C-alpha cells in the first residue's frame, strides 16, 4: 500500500511514476541545485557537472515508472548522479 508522500519531492516523483509528465518541471526545479552541486563536487569540472546532472535527471524522467513509491525520493532520484563519478 502506498504511503502518503513525505516531501514535495516525493509527491512530485510519485506523480511522475504515475505518468504525469507535467510534474517534471517542478521536480527538476526542486532537485537540480542538489544534484548539480553533488556532480560538481565529484567531477571537479563545471561543464562536466552540468552534463552529468542533466543526464541524471533525464534518467529519472525516463525511469520514473520504476520508482518504488513506498520509499523516499531522495536516494532514488540521486542515484543516477552517483554514476557520474
């Protein structure tokens, strides 16, 4: 059974998992700074960090149907960026 969303990011990712592509822009706006900052710390290059963060969030969009809505969004949406290292 689905838990109630814990955060706004959880709610937006749950909408994405349900096929609501309109949730991507607000989701992107909320998570971009953290994902971008993580990529910049790992890659130590601003252009590479932009590319990696963009790729990570693109993967979130294309794989949103795989999101387990019973789990918090933060580890799940950040996992593609971890592959940037």
